[in-house]
């Protein structure tokens, strides 16, 4: 049996009695932010007198940054700036979830607030109508860190029967997957699909298409919902890019990219142009495709298990062993999108989408001049 948390074993019928109580017209708003690790999410809740109808109606708040790896104790107050609002699938309407940017005491972006700079870049490339779709892989674990439903003293059968599988002997943890899917739909997250992955207890969900800054917003909230659903079930979802060593697939966050020109007739030429630019900045992208400067992806991008080598750039049609894949249908239609397969599962989507936008659609000299103008 998998090890589950003690909290998940509490009496849920008793809990539901309280959850059914009326709120007297008040609204609970849960503020969500990325902590100082660049991977963890934090949240806290406050009461508003009425249901907000827009993000502008939600006030700024603050928190103790010394307890989230974001400041020193002697100057610990950090600002929470609401940027996007969602419905709350746990406490239900009229309650809200609010994604926030984090600012330091001097109102400058916190070190792990990559949204601020990403938003600036997305504004600069908005004429391209840049769409993203991200494929978030994750692995379910017991609270002891052992993969969910794996034998306690050994391994399951080798990879092969688990991808897109059905049946209790192949699909582990589907309850979590389906509850997360419904929670995303209720919240308003742009989730567009899900499937079991190659390694047992590994799953994937897809978010998109989202334009510009919306990609990072929706993926971070989808991650929050995943962790929160897993909390209810008493297990853990890890975004570790290589949770199990050996002959097992790692976990990535493949990023699909498309502009208006790429989606139009003969758009393949613009896809190829973008890929050519990406080929010249491979090392720079690897450095921002996981939170540790590429060290996490070193364990994953080995050239095996449907990955390219971290040291080399490659591209190809329908090639899942390449850095960049052009889907076969796109090659046939000569328009559509391309897939960057290098981002790790624990990447910051703001850092990833910003790097792609900068490399493919911004002239470096033009960007520097815009920086100087805004300074």
C-alpha cells in the first residue's frame, strides 16, 4: 500500500458539514505565489466583503518573505500583486483563487518573479499573436517518496504497457488525474487534455493554447490545483525531471509555439526560421529551462528515453528524440506550430516562454534600445 498523509485520513463527512455552511455574502480569496525556490507555490486566504468581478477589485496584500526563502528577517515584508483571477474549485463560488506577482520592500520584482520581465517581452511581440501550449508531465509519489502503487521492495514491469493505458494493473492514480482535470475546468484554467505517460505513475496534462503571458499564468495555477488535489488524496505530485534513475522516462514540459504567420498558408517557412534562431542559442535556453541553470535537465536530456542530448541541438519532423519536433501533420500541411522538447517538468513557464519569444521574435539590439527607453 502507498504511504498517504494523516490529513487525508481525517473524516471528510465532518468536514463537509462545515463546507456547506453559508458565507453571509462574504468571499474567500486565496492568494497564490511562487516562492524563493522558483518551484514551490505558497498561498493564504483573506475575506472580502463581496465577490470581486475583476482583478482590479482585489487588493494588494503582503507576507513574510523570510519564511519563503525570499527575504531577510530584518526586512521581511513582501508585496503580493494580484494579476489573474480564477474560480475556487475547493470552496466553490463565490470564492476565488488569485495568482500574484511578488515585489520586494522597494517595489522591485522578487528574484523568482519572472512574470514581470516576461510580461514586458510579451508586450513587445504582441503583433505576432504568439500562442503557447505546454505539456506538463509529473509523477505521483507516496508521502515516503516512493512512486505511487509501485512495489514496496522492487519495480513494476518495464515500460511499454503504461502510456495512455487503462486498467488497474497499468494506470496508477487516475482519481487524482480526473479530479485535477475537473478542478481546472471549474477554475477556468485552459486545460486541454491529459494522458497516462510512459513510466508507471507518471501522467501529463496539457494547457493551452494561451496567448503571451497567459501561458505562464494558467500553467502555474494548474500546478497549484494539482498539488492541492494531491493533498486531498494524501499523496504527492513531483515535477522532478528524473524522479527515478535507470531505464525509466524522465519528466518534461514540452512547449508548443505558434504565431499568426506560422498558422497561415505556407507558414512552415516561419517555423523553420524560428528553429534556425533557436539552434544558435541552445546553451542559453538550456540554462533557463530548469530552475537550476540546466543541472536538472542534465539528468533528463541524455539522448535516451525520448530526449535529445543536452549538449547538442537537433530538429526534425515527428522526431521525439530531437530538441525541436515539427509534428508530422504540420510538415504535411506546411503550417501550424513547433514543439520545443527541452524544458524540464519543473521549469518556470515564464522563463521558458520569454526565452523563446526573445530568441525567435526580438532583435537583440532593438530590445536593448527599448530597455534604455523605459529606464
